[in-house]
C-alpha cells in the first residue's frame, strides 16, 4: 500500500512537472518568430528540408535588408514527420506560446488541415506553403494557401499541348490513386475548351515496377503527346520505355513536382526533350533580383532552388510583409489580405480569398541531365477562380 | 505458476500445474482502484494548473488515447496470446466510422460511438476467426496484411472516406449539452474514454473469461480438457479488444476533428505493440504508462527525437530480457519459461 502510494504520487508529480514545463513565454518585441512545420525526417525529408531552406534564405535576406518593420525574422523549424499527431502538436505549441508570430510551412494538405483545427480553437491562422488541396480553402477558414489548386496543373499541361500542337491527340499515363482526380478534372476542362482529343487514360497500380503494358497501350493510338501523372522515378522509367518506341512524342508533366535528380538520374539521356512543370516562375528569367536569389540558394545548398524551396521563401516574404504592415499574430489574417508582394514564384496577394490570387506555373524543356539544365518555354498565370492565361 | 500448493477455487489448471489466481482476486478491489484514482487526480491537477495551455492539453489528449488503445491490446495480445499487429486498424475503423456517421449521416455522438464499436468489433471478430486458424508469427503476418488492406481501403474509397488527403469538416459534437469545442473539453473526454477502456479491460481480464484467455494462452490442450472453448475465447478476445480500440478511435475523431488514412498505418500498429511489450502485455497499468508516457515524452522532449527509434529499440530489448515488460506484471501472471 505504502509502496504503491509513493510510486503513484511520484508519477503524478513527474507528469505534473512535465506538464508545467510546457513552453510559455512572452513575445519578443524585436523579433518576428515563425514556427515552420516541415517533414525533416522520413521519406519526405528531402522536400521538407528544401521548404525549410527556402524559408531560412528569405529570413536571411529580409534581415540583411533591415528586417520586417525593423524586427528580426527568426525561423524555428519543427519536424512534422508527415504525421497528423506531430502536426497537431506543432499547432498547439504555436497556439500555446505568444512568442510565435506565425505558423507556416506544411508540405502536405492533410497536415495543414489537421493543424488548422488546433489553431482555430485559439482563433489563429496559419499559412500552408506547399499543401495545396482545395479542402484547405473550402473546409477550413483559417488557412492561407501559397500554391495553386491541383487542378491548375492539369489545366497547364493541356494548355501547353494545345499551344504547341493545336487540335492534338494525347493520352495520359499515371499512377492509379484517387488524388489524381483533381489533376484530371483540370486536364478535362481545357481538353473540352481547346478542342483537344484525350484518346485514352492508362493507369498502373502504385506497386507497379513494369510499365510495358501501359506504354504499349498508350502508343497504340499514335498520340501527339503523352501527359505524365507519375512520380519522379516511375515517370522516368515510363519515359525511357516510350523513347525506345517513339523518340518524338511530347512528354509533359502534369503533377508540377519539378522533375529533379531522381527523375534525371533514372531517365538519363532519355530525359532530354521532356517537358517538366514547376510551380512558380521556374528557373532563370530576366528579373535580376530573382536570379540573384536563385543563385544564392544554389551557392549555399549546392542544388537548384526547387519549387518547394521557392514556396518556402515566398511564405516568409508574405509573413514579413504583413509584419511590416503592423500585423500581430491575432490579426495576421486581416493584414495578409492586404499585402501585395513580388516573390520568387510570382506575385503574392490574398485580396480575393485565402488562396493566393494569382499563381504562376512554368513549363520547361529539359536540355541536359543536371537539374539546372532546363529552359523555360511557357509561364501560365492561374487565378484563384481557376482561370488560366499566359503570364505577362 | 505454483504446482505445490493445493488447488483453490478459481484456479486455472494447465499441463504444467496450476495457475494461482489468488493474487488476481486480491487485485480486483484495491491496487487498481488506487492507481486509477491517482491517475485521475494527476489529470485533474494538470487541468487545474494548465487549463489555458493548448500544447499540454493536446499532447495529454493524444497520450490518453494512445494509452487506451495500448490497454485494449492487453486483451488480445497479453491475455489471449494472439500476436496482434493490427490494433491501429481497429482504432482507424472506429475513427472513420464515427467521422462518416457524424459528418455524412448526421447522427448524434452516442449513435456514432456505438457505430464505431460495432464496426471495429465486427472486423475484430473476423480477425478472431483468422486467429483460430493461424498461430504466432503466421497470425502476425496476417494482421499486418489486414492493416495494409484497411489503410488502402481508406485511401481508395474516397466517396466514403474522402481518400488519402483525409476526412475534413467533422463538426464539433454535443454530448448532452457539453460541446467538445476546446482543447480542455477534448482532454476531459479523452480522460473519460481512457478510464472506461481501462476499467472495462480490467473487469474482463479479471473475470472467468480473463482466466480462460490465460489458460488458452498458456496451454491450449489443457484449456480444452477443462472445457474452455479455444475458438470462442480467441474470437471474443479479438472482438472485445478491437471494440475498445474502436471506442478510442471514435474519441480521436471527435477530439481532433480531422483524420487521415496514414494515421492508422502499420507504423501505429507496430508502435502500439511495442508499447505493450515495454509496459508488459498483461500489465494494464504498464501498458497505459508505456502508451501514454512514451507519447507524452516524445512530444515534450523534442531534443531526443532523432534518437527515439534507437532508444525505443533498447527499451524493447530490456523488456524482452525481463520477460514481462519494463513495468513488470505480477509474478502470478508471468509465463513460465518455454511457453512463449
């Protein structure tokens, strides 16, 4: 009895002490501290680290220029491990501690959604940098979304084909997962508008390692173009098999992942001439300031600034603009609606809703086997209401 | 095990002798009640002192739910000896059943709770029949396959489950006028849920059925010889274990208001089994402390996150060496050498 009671009291004490150790502090008037959620471990760590690197570069550049309204921008990384549990904890840490000015990041729509529920209990908002799903703006009312809706990628792929080959016939080859329905909706919408012919939809299961059947079926209708709904490594394997039979058919990405090292290493020379889709303005361009940012990122990290990194950068730019306009963490939502900034992915504003009003998506031709070997061929502006036009 | 003393009423007879259950009967009234009272007291203290701290409340809510599913696993894994690596799936089935019933069908919380328990227990009973046919590592493989099937089904039935991006738009529930709208409400509901799961598991494992499960686990042939139905025991054990996991899943849905299929993948099921091994598969308090405590520490001591798998692995090795978990169960419940 005595032993049990002693152990119980000790346990209760430890739990209570740990609970009491939870982070509680006051906001530092000289800093804008941003809690930045990204997967820094596990399968998605590479993309998560890129997202974070972009955010940290933005903080460095803003601080070198005098900070946000004179305040130092500080990025505090939090590993969300791509799990709802970790995302919830990060959001509750943000809600609990007034030292955090904003919660941002998120590579995944679901995690941003989970975090939004927790933040909403404290009437706070967050910014999803690279989780782009429609549910974030339809089912949550406290999430700002930096990227275009997934159907925009389908629209851009079809628009590019229509611009290159008017009246073209194309087929799609994709992994068979329900999430791609959003992309297919965009593809179908432009196919109807631009008088294209979608000859067939070839799919393979997520576990597939052999793509010969889908490639043979796809090429049977002698299409002018093939739209790829495959992830990096499998997209490269599909392309390699296509090139053995038809070296000239257009191969256009629909997912907007920005084909990188994995794709290029797997496809080798077969990658040359394929068309990759990047969320944002793509690589290079005429804007000297933007090119300087891309070059600095490449110097610091030894790789090109991926779309994820660019969105991480622009997220911090947007928050700093709001802080500069006098926002507090409680009224960040109102101030974000007033910003008008130029980011590395294009213009940033939220005047028409919580998804960025205009987003740019680029199509680049791959010209070599290094990630930077690509030439931007077309840039499309997608508005938050789904309209698409060539970027001016 | 004690083969020297004179068998008493309520003992379980096995090929190796008689399983002494006198300690078990003593435990029914005293120690467990004290422990539950202490846990509730600790929870009350935390709520009183941290009522406005969303982080602590959030972490404790998740910790309590993880403790609940670990405790519920004691029935199938600890007592019935079924190598169940699918507890996370039953948790997920309960969570999704509640989400669909509350959001799409519009039923009140209590109906959703019953629905969650029903759905999870139906699948649990089905797996119970599998457990009758397969043993040990063969059943472990089958339960992993079941977990993968459930996860894939949740992803690939978007009309029902909203697919891989998760179940959005779950409304705040109302329980007899109590709206589960804040972190504090969520914590209190999770605490009530954990207490219910713990006490039900405690009663089940200390009943005749609990002794029947131990008998089947220790020596199937002897259990049959004294009239214990192996089929009934295994099937009901799986059904009860999964029903309580389904109940916990329902509480996850109404406290978090968002769920996604990857939350219930093999990773969760493996973790629950590891927590159970660490705490002691037949120790309800050990299971609760391991499931809840590891979750709580993981979120509070982020500095060791990079080493968590290594630390967990070492603790599991210690638990296996100690035969019965780091938080050891009473000696009368430990299995004799060579039986596992």
